[in-house]
C-alpha cells in the first residue's frame, strides 16, 4: 500500500521514517518546529540492528565512515579498578554524535520533505497517516491518549557533553548513587555522560557540582572534569514512559520517545526509534490498508520496547546502587567472564 504520511518531529526517528516511507513509494512531509537542525549533541551508539535500518536506505556506510567503532568496553569502580570487561554482541557499535547523525539523515531527503519552523499543536488531518515522532513531550501523544501517559521522572538527572581530545577507551564507572561514562566520538572528541540520583527539577551549578560530586573518582574521570566547558554541557532530568495501551490510535502511530522514553542505561533509545521507523514503514507498505498496517506495527514493536523501558530502569538502579555493591560486582564479573569463555 502507498499513501501520504505526515511525520511530526524531525529527529532521529522521524527522519528515518521519512527515508523508509519514501523508498516504499509514499508521499511524505516532516514537520519540525525548530528553525534548524542542532549543531550540538553527544554521542549515540548505533547498534548493529540500527545500522541495518540505515543500510536499508543507503546510509549505513556513511555513518560507519563518520563514526567511531566500539567493539568492547569496561565497567569500573570509582577507584578505577575493573568490575567487568564487555564485548559488543553481534558486531561493533558505531558511536556518532547526534548532529552528525541528524544532518546525515536530512541531507539526502528530497527538497520540501523536511519543513523546518513548522509548529504542530494538533493532529494533522490532511494525510493518510500521522507519525508522532515529536519526542518525550509529545503533543500528539497528549492529544490522542491524554496527559496520564506523559513520561515521568525516574529520580535521576543527567549531564552530557564533550571535551577536546580523543578517548582511547570506552568505560562506565559505577558508584553509590551515580555513574560516569567516557567514550570516543566523531570529530576527534571525547564524549562523557554522568547521572546522579536526585529529585527532579533540582538546579545545580553544573560544572562545580560535577567536580565536587566526581572529584575523588579515578584519573580518567578527573581528566574529563578538568576540561569541561559550560558551552558543551547539557543537563536534564531523566524520564521514562508509562505503558501505553497501544502505539496507535485512529490513523496516528507513535514512535521513539513519544511512545517509549527510557533511561539511557542500555544505550538503546536512538536505536529503537530507528527500528520503530523501519518497522512502521514496512508494516504500512506491506498491508492492504492503513488500519491493518498500524496494528501490525503495534504488535511488532510495543512488547519489545516495553521490555527495554523496564530493563533500562533496572540497569539504572543496578549501576547506581548504594547497597550490595560487592555482590553486584562479583556477579557481573563472573557472568561476563563466563560469556567470554564460551566456545
């Protein structure tokens, strides 16, 4: 089946959906409220499945060329000792910054598809399908499901950013009530992310707070803290979505954070938005009509992504646990060594 689709939101999920639908013969417009694509943003991990979604629309090789391959990493204690060493299952993850990914997705779109400075307050009516890709604060989700399904804070805040210089390793350090991650990213920069258990809405002094909170952690963390720049630092509370009864209603389909915002601890948010987009385009194009296609999309994606929302929240609790850390570290170290030794 072919038709017209209006995508609300020109982020990762929305632009990916546009590519897949256009390739399937649909007429598409992407309505993005911002006046321009962002020039700032931290690194995202493109897992093998997300790379496959990019390959289907001819962009996988470009992202692999621009990004940095990640095949392994380590989980550390605040003193720098190792809890576990991890290999990426199923091939390498590619780390690429959000601006690079978005510009790579936007540039090949036909003229007129991406419409910037397009604010949408209600559900568009002049289209066969509406795809809500408008993020964690989705107005389309509110319009069709009500505010009871808005994303809710999980009791953690995040700081993300980048500093000059290449990172040669990938690590995540777990401490009581907090974590700190360091990865490479494109552009010869070092990406970092920190999360702290705290009440939502708390405003801290950003760099002074981070240097105080993590200042006694191991040398790699302190080295990043010493190079922080306020202009390259993002700070926000973390949220997760309650379980929606469906990802579709009428001719509206929700994808990405509009459907299943999750804690970042599994590194799956951007990837799942892209997989939503590919699955939705496939379901719509193979179905005899829109309602059938939307039902197939909902069946394909809702259960899987709800499992990931719960798993991400559980990982956040484990990584920042204040009690039983020795038992946690022993169990994780044993599990990863056992997996590594399997034939």
